[in-house]
C-alpha cells in the first residue's frame, strides 16, 4: 500500500513493487492520476488498484487499510509517502502553511501507522516505510514547516522500529535527497512562496543538485528496504551531509546558513 502513489516517488515505487511481484494499492488524493498509474502497471502485467484517500482523514485511512487487507489477505508493506512541500521563509508563513504541512506530512504518517501497524502486529510481519527526507536529518532552511515535519517523521520511525521488532514488524525512514518530481516546486497541493522567487528559478536551483529520476530512486530504495536498512538515504552522496551533521552539529548549521544565503542570492537574482 502506497500513499501518494499517483505521482513521483510513490508512483515509481508502485511500478517497481509490481515488477517485483507485489499487488499494489495506490492511494492518493488525485484519484484520476492514481487510476492512470494503476492502469499502466496492469498493462505491463502487474496487479494494481487505485483508491481515493486523503491521508488527513484518519477514518478513511483505516477503511482503505482494512479493504486492502481483506482483498489481499495481508499487508506486507505500507509506504507512508504522501507529502507536500511548503517553501517560505518563516516570517512569510501563514497559519494555513503550518497547518497543511503538519496535517499531511506528519498527521498523515501517524494515521497510516494507526491504521496499518495493528494489522501487521496481528499478522506478525510487515514493513512500514515512512518517507521523511534529507530535511528530516539536516537543518534545511527556507522550508521550516516541512523540515520540522520530516524530523518528526524520522523520530516517529525510530521509536516505531524499536517497538515493532518484538512483533516481527519492521520500520524504516526513507530519506530522499533531490528526486525529479513535482514536489520540487511545491507539488499539486503545496507551494513555494519565497520572497520574489518564481517556480522556474526554484526548479533551476534544484537542477544544480542533479535530481535523480524517480524510477532509479525506487529501485535503489526498494533494495535498501529489502536489506531492512533503518535510514535509507538515496542518492547516496547526500549521506555526507547527514554524517557531517552528526559529527559536528554546529559546523553543519554554519554550512546550511551559507547554503541558504547563497540559494537566496541565486533565487532572487
Ligand atoms: N522529490 C524529492 O526530491 C523529495 C525529497 C525528499 C522527500 N520527498 C518526499 O517524498 C514524498 C513523495 O513526494 P514526491 O517527490 O513524489 O512528490 P509528488 O508531488 O510527485 O507526489 C506527492 C503525492 O502525494 C499526494 N498527496 C499530497 N497530499 C495528499 C493527501 N493529503 N492525501 C493523499 N495524497 C496526497 C499527491 O497527490 C501526489 O500524488 C513526499 O513525502 C516528499 O516530501 C521528496
């Protein structure tokens, strides 16, 4: 079961899981897009179903999880992947910016754990993969709400992993670097509102980090899931930023301050 399965990383995970023999449920707020993704998986000989789900709706998440379990007999993987980007300096964030990013990126993941973890505990197997981000490991500025939710997702996943082991259930935090998907400029439900900055300029800045294609990302990420890695950082080179943050948090803060200032200068021209 993959939330945010209609687009980007979620869609690519669905394609790759189906190619590896899984029956996949693509759950997304954009149900027509999820339907297209599921149809292309079925056309390639895989098993896929699209369902409408807003991860902010706790009861709906439970319903979708119970239907998936009834259909397939068990849920082997939950990819809590749906997310939105909200890019804005803190002084420019509206109450809605904070609420939406917390509701989707954090509460949405909590709702997934609430709905699926008990089913996995009962079946004594399963793997919950929560999509955090490099922003869950290092102080990415210019998107503080996003960074806060992703740090929270990493924390939740650490605790879940420790608790879940005695039930035979696994948990991992997926921490993508930059992957070429719509979220880099906010995504369908997110937004970039940095002062005087266009979406095109933001996209051009991300291009400098050489974003990875979602299908290549999905293959590497799934290999790491099967190895039961607790923290999955792809592309791998982003790990150096995480290592630096653990080695010297204060040096890492200085580095991110420099990167943020440079990014603002480049973005504002
Ligand atoms: N692309 C990157 O560089 C990158 C980097 C780090 C982390 N991530 C994370 O990866 C995940 C997937 O993002 P993506 O890059 O594929 O972006 P994307 O915009 O292509 O896909 C996000 C999907 O989530 C869905 N979604 C949004 N709000 C939802 C809601 N309330 N309920 C259900 N579905 C909802 C969207 O409809 C969309 O299909 C996100 O959690 C994102 O934060 C992405």
